[in-house]
C-alpha cells in the first residue's frame, strides 16, 4: 500500500531537524545509539518517500545520507576505542615479565605459559570481548604471555579470507618473531611474547604493534572482500556478454 504524500514532508522535517543537530556540533550524537537509530529511520524514509523530481528535497536527502554513513562509521569507531583501550591496559599489566628457570628441569628456561609444568607460575587468563566474535584471550605467566585474537567474520567469504590471511602469516612466523605458528583453539591468530622479547624490544612498542594489528586486520580483510566482489562482478559481466 502506497503511503500518503505527507510522509514525504514528515521525512523532510525529520532530516532537516537532524541536519541542524549535526550542524550545531552535537557531539553526543556519535555515541548515542538512540539518535543514530532516529537518523537511520530518517535515512530509510528518505530512500522510500522522497521523489527524484524535487530538487530541494534531494539536497536534504543527500545531506541525510552523507551524515548517516559518516555517523555510522564514527559510532563504530566509538565502540571500538574502549575495546582497544581495555586490551591495551591488560597487555601493559600482563607484560611485566622476568627471566625464570624451570623448576622441573635444571638449566631449562622455556615459556611457562606453553610448558605449563608449574601451575603456580601461571596467572589468571583474561578474555576481553567486544561481541560474540571479536575477543582477545591474554594468558600471562611469570616469563611469558600468550595473546590470541579472534577476528570478526560476518559471512563465509570473510571466514575464508581470514583463514587464508592468518595461515599466510603463520607460515612466516619466523619473520614476525613474536607470532605463534599455530593459533589457540577458537581463535584465528596467536602471539607469544617472552621475557627475552621484552629485553630485546620496548614493551610499549610491542603493545602498540598488537593494537595496530587488531585495527588493521579488519581493514585488510574488508579491502580483500571488496576487491574479491569487484573481481567477481567484472568476471560475471564478461561471462554474460557472450549471451547477448
């Protein structure tokens, strides 16, 4: 059933109001999910009710679409920052490592988090979770810490890309020094940092690297997915040209 024409005016007024809120620099909009929901509603109304022939409403429509997508991205980044900050603080606390010889074998110094022969040397594992898919497992011990990362995988394509990407990196673990060849069960990639690594490198730089890796791996997989879709689209178009 076609809605009455006054819905167009309602959508226009809602968008104009929301645009004025943004122009007045209401910074709370980017972190307020309710206002983001109202903006999404106005965006959908603009897609549905505003006619193409009305140039004035088209300007409002374009403004609303631009603001909606910008605000949606900023809202995602606003939810990402507390997650990364929690991971950073936990890593800084867990990376207080020291050299410690084995209590079982003489003259034997191995990462206790991997060997696991002395339970008193292992600290409580910590899981920092953003949602059901994105989480980080931090397993500290007296002389080493193991960090396992689960990457967001929205569909089967992202699962395949994530598996291929992490497998490519794990096969070259020697070049990354702190990268573990095999990830922990339930996670996509794992890092192992020992007391020797903290003596060779700056602790805060190691933490910065892990945080930067968490930020970039999502972007890298998204870029690969876009490139894959673009390649598939071009291939399909070329294939269908033969039937014209």
